[in-house]
C-alpha cells in the first residue's frame, strides 16, 4: 500500500509542507491534478479464500479519498486512461504479462415525461438515477471495461481480449440500493485464460483498505512512534476507493521454464500525451475534451511507501513515469543512503538510526526480495511487490499483520502465539491486513539486521541499535476487518449515512 510509514516519516521531514505528502495517496505533485489515475494501494497474495489454494489475488486501488456522498457524478474511472497490472516472472524487472483495463462510460439520458402538458418539453433529470439503481433503465450513466492480456512488451506485442464487463454503480445510498453488497457481488465475473485455467475479475467501489492516523501525523507528528500499536485513530475509516481486482491461477503467472515460484508485480496508469479542450461541449459524456497521442505513464505503484518516503520530492513525478528496470540507475541513492532514519533519531534520540551504508538491508526488503522467502533465483533490483507463490496461504484469523518480520524474535507484539510466525505476508507480497506502516518503519530502522538472514543483507545487530524497537503509527487494521472471499475488500460506504 502506498501510504503508511512514508506518510509518517515524510511528515517528519516536511511537516511544514503537508501538501507534499498528503495521505500518501497524493504522493507526487502532478498526480494530485488527476486523481482518477492515482494508484493508492497495491496488493498481491496467495488467495486464502477456502478452496482457492491454486490462485493469486491481485488488487490495484485507484482514485483516493472518496467521500461516499460525492454525487451526482460520483467516482467513475477515466475512460481516456489505460490502467495496467504487470507481472515479471523471470526476475529481469521487465513485464512478461500485462493485464490492461480500458474503461468506457455511456449516457442513458432520463427525462421527466410531460404528458400532462404536451406543449412542455421533456427535461433531463440532474441526478444519476431515478428510482432503484439496480434497474439499469433507471440509471443515466453506465461504466464498462475491456480486459486485455499482453505477453511480453505491453505496447508492441499481440493483445488477447479476455472480455468486456460492466462495473457496478458506486454506492449512492440505501434508498437507491436496498442491498448494495449483493448487488456488487453480481459483478464478479469469470475470465478464460486458456490452458492455464479460469480466473475472476471485479472492478468497483470498495471501502478504503488503508489505515493511518493522518491527523496526528500532520499535526507536527503528534504521536509516539514507540507507543501502543492501537492508540491512534484511522482518519481514512469512512472513505472509499475504486478497486481493480483479479484472481489468477498460479499456473498462468509463474515461469514454468525457470522453475521459480517467485513473481513480481506493479500497477500503472497511462494517459494520452495531448489534450484539446472543447470550448463548446455537446450533450453527452466526455465531450469536454479530445485526447490523442501515445500512451504516457503518469502513475506507478509496486511496494508501498517507496515514492512517498524514499524518493525525493524533486523526483516523485519522474518515478511515476519510470519503469522498474531503470530503478538502480535512476533512484539507487535514495535507498542506499536514506535520510529518514536520521531524522527519526533527531526527533526521538532513543531511536538510534542504522549505521550500515550503503543500506543493503533496504535493497533486500524493497528491491530484490528477502533471501529464502521471496527473492527470485535471478533478480534485477527493482521496486515491485514480490510474491513466492509456493508459500502456503494463511487463513485470515491466523494471520500475523507484521508479516515476514514476525519471524524475528521480539517482533510479534500484540499477536497470539498461534500467529507468532507468518512469512505469507508483507514484504512477501501484501495482504489487506498487513500493517505495512509498522513493518516499513521497523525495516527502515534496521530490523532486518537482527534477522539472521543470509549474507546479502550485509548488516548485523550492532549496525542497528534500535532495530528491534517496536515502532508503530498507532493504528491497527487486521485481516479480520476484511472479507475472507474475493475481492476481500469490504463493500463501500453509502452516500447517505
């Protein structure tokens, strides 16, 4: 997910300039102008729904900070943009499989009938629906999308259509939808992936999955990062987002020739290079501008927090437009020589910053994967989520929200003994209930130096004196706060609460 420690630490650095980090949904200056293509969180995990052990679930969240009452147009995705999920299954930091989502919005104008006075014209209504919103004839706008699969280069290689699907209307409220959860379930659809099997897809509004105490973060870091894990307030608790969710058979994602179960993934959004504003829009949808030219990437998200707290402000837009294969060339100093741990030490002198430079432990956590857990056999360092598809999934009620670092003695705070060790979570992929803020904060302060991992971590406990401290932002949202079936994220909040 793309918020957490980065929001916490970036606020420590830039507490006088909150707009630079916002909720970490708004991580780069340019993306704040186009929220429809702003990726907020990215998840990839071995499916833990019953009887789905052979599948991987991937969720890309877009369009941040949705207030449920934001009508009458609500939160359609951009029908002039291309949303993509990329898979690297041989460790070379280049996409081997891409799933593309291309949206279309149509208008079905509804007008008030003037039978009582034939001389009076029919007039279009100002609201999105007139009556039960599950009846498509009573709804004015409709969204649909085509899913396309590309193997190899996403722009030049052959494309295979996986079908056209409808997107559910956002949750207007309880008068328009008597039972929104069941309505939305009807939009979970099967996709045929050929010889490797059938998958599932869902695109629609969901309740915000990320949790953080942003109010205190932006109030001059008015919290104690060494305090209780459950002492804060999740200020995103009443927001919605829009999810692009897929469940794909593992056999469709892994590279069978390489016999390597580890895959990497990231999401991007691209728009056309040119926009021409129409000074005289006509009646209908999307007539206010014409767009053309090559696809241009404007949003990128793999590992959470990287652009928010690792990448410098001057390079945030550049990162969003970049490709993983170029990360070492373009951004390596930000990982090797991070300044945030030193700033934490300045604010909290007891929290001694790590002294091992360059920070190979951060390269391990964020760019290559952790040895013996989710590092590919051959790997080019790059920012993406990496998942070992052979790691058994853990049921929601047994997950440790500290993921991989739960194997380090002293890091299972707040977890029952049954959850003491859980390598099926972040940074081995990312599940909805993984507390990536606390994990990333602890990793940045050197917890991997205490893990006894193989030599490529290249640090020892003496290099990170505060590495076993229980850093936290004070907000916990466990796996049991989510659904246990695809698409896992909860239905969105209604607009008339």
